[in-house]
C-alpha cells in the first residue's frame, strides 16, 4: 500500500465488497497495482466480481470499483459494470452521448435525492460505464489558483472557463508545458500532466485494454491468488 492513502484500512467497506465475492482476506491479498488505486480513491482496473443470483448461481461479472466519500464524509463503494453498450442511466441526448464517446467530459444537471445538482459525466471506455461526479466536488478551480500563486502563471478568462467546463487546458509553467483537466477516474476529479496536449492524449491511450478488442482484468484463480489475464 502507498504512503498517501485516501482511505484507511479500517474504512474499507468489507461488507459491501463481500457482495462482490471479495472477502477482507482476498482484498488484502490483491496485487499492489490493483489495491493501490482503490485505497487512493481512483477507479480500479477491471476485476471479475463473483455475485450470487437469487437462484444461488454464482455469476462472474467484469467491473471496476471506486471508493468515494459522500457529503457527510462516509465511504461509498461505486461499481462500474462492463457492458457491450453504454447504459444511458443519465438520459444523455444523442449529441451528449457522441461527445462522451469522443472522450469529452460534459456537464449536466441531474436529480440526486430530490435535489438538482450539476454533474460532470465521463465515459470509461473499458467498461462503457458513465462516471458521474458533482461539479462542486471537483476542485479544479482551486488547483488552478494554486498554480497561479506558486508558479507565477497567469490564466486567461477563456482558459478558466474551459477548465470549469471539464476541458483540459495547456499551461506554460517555468518554460515547460503542463496540462490540467478534469478526469473523474482520479480521486480529486482532475489530473495534472507534465507535458502538452499531445502527451495528455497519449496517456489516455497507453493502457493495453484500450488498444485491443478483447479485454484484460484481474481474476481470482484456483491457486487462490489474483492474476492479470485475458477475461472470457
């Protein structure tokens, strides 16, 4: 486990993980490059969850998981099941669906617990799941203000507006390009890349899973360990 964790071991919602067929022992035996993203609040790599149906049959379901905090500081377990088609749970318009398919992050007002809230929505290409996050929880404006103070960067009005809309922006920091943008797979909801927009886009495509039709995932094997292998 990494030194800087978003969630302590005692905060892990093991009772919810049990429903995915992941006991406390199995969770703690996960490989470092699988468990680290989870305890740091990132969207995990694909895992194969084993869920028991009403007829007691065990189903193997490929999905990603993420730990997030609610408005009261409690820990929630979010699952993103892999499907062949995008499950349009947020009633996106055809234009909005096309935009998220092209890698854009959109803003849309959604109802949550009877309250209308502005959300960012991003598509996870490996699962075809839509990832929502409250705009108020993504502190990208604060990050940009910190960069302006510490790095003596002056941002234009258009750049700040683009960032608030979820679009990545390229900055010049000490003579070097830095790109900042919303990425809901990150715990803070945004990421900073040392490089220009080309580097930002390159990092979006480097995962093996995105370059192949068949997908890879973490599977619990008969040897009672987690392996990264082709999932059928």
